[in-house]
C-alpha cells in the first residue's frame, strides 16, 4: 500500500505526525509520499522524511491559493534539495477558490515556472487542479511534460480518458467513497495509470468520528474501487503500489 499524497506535516497533525507515520507502517503501508503546499511545510517535511528514510518520501510544492507569496523560495528549496525529493507538488491551478481573472492568470504564470523547474530537475509533477482540470491538462500537454499525476482528481470521466491517453496518471482519493463522479473515473481508469491517495488530513471518510484522514485509509478506497471494477482488493492495492513506485522511481520492491 502506498499513499501518494498525504500532508503529514500539516498543522492538523501537530505533534501526532510521528504516531501517524508509525501506525502507517503497522497498518501495512509500504510507503507514504509526504506532499507539501507551502514553504514552511516543505522545510518540515524534508526533516521529517529523513527521520523515516525509505518509508516516507517528500515532494515540495506551492499551493495556488494557500501557498503564500514566497513561491520563489519554494523553487529555491526544490533546487537545493532535488536529490532528496521524489517530485514537485502539489502545484497547479485552483479556480474553485479563485474567480478573479487577473489572479488566475498569475496562478498560470507561477505554474509555468514550476513546469520549467520540473524539466530542469527531471522530477515528476503532482498537480492541484480544482475546477481547473481542463486548463491544467492543456498546459502540461502543451509544454511537453511527460510524468504528471493529477492529484485528488475530481474532473469528468471524459477528461480523465484524455489525460490517461496522453500518458498521465490519475490519483484516486478517499473522495471516491462519497462522489459518483470519482466512481466513474475509478471504474474506467487504466489499471497501469492510477494511484491511491488520502490527501490526509483532508477528505476523512469518517468525518463525524474523526475529522482527520490517515494514510492507511487508502484501504477503504481500494475496497470501494475493487467493488466498482469487480476485482479483488489485492489487485487494486498491488497495481496502485506498482504504479506509484514506477512514477516516483521509489527504491522499493513491488512485493
């Protein structure tokens, strides 16, 4: 089991992040990709992942609406630590929370800088695309990006097919448990081009009992996806792990 995007260094986990990392291993996780969206989160993730080297793997990113103003510092951090990280993300566009056209254009300008950085560092991109799935797809395709994951994808199934036809990956989140749109995507996505994620601490499948999500909850996503596709949970888990290892070039065995 590999969760390809969990914010273990997000403030919601506070002093519990060690507990979450240890329990993730106890729950049978093979690895967790620790995603980041701000400079301070990225700095903390680098140190935290070093503590659990070989199990936690960091990506450094800049959220299009919540990343702050210092994206240049994030770019510098990525350059300085390109050998320590497995990807750039999350980065991209967010038209859900931003409706101002000039600010959307600024998001695109920043996004393009991270695309060029990915080419320079030869690192894969993990995209934030909320209500801007089409725009993100057209941009990465136009700029010749090869290794791209559409993180926490909530777009239409027709677009998902275009994305995978281009060779990109779709990441299925725990949102699958309460979204008919995501279920259609999970039903049809090629078995070689999907990954599983929680986006922890967000998208908790048990919000009333615990508002925080955890990496091991990908088990619930895998179970639901297996039901939809009429295959075994182990088949979904194994395919997702193989795909994650391949995409991020993780130094892990598939068994």
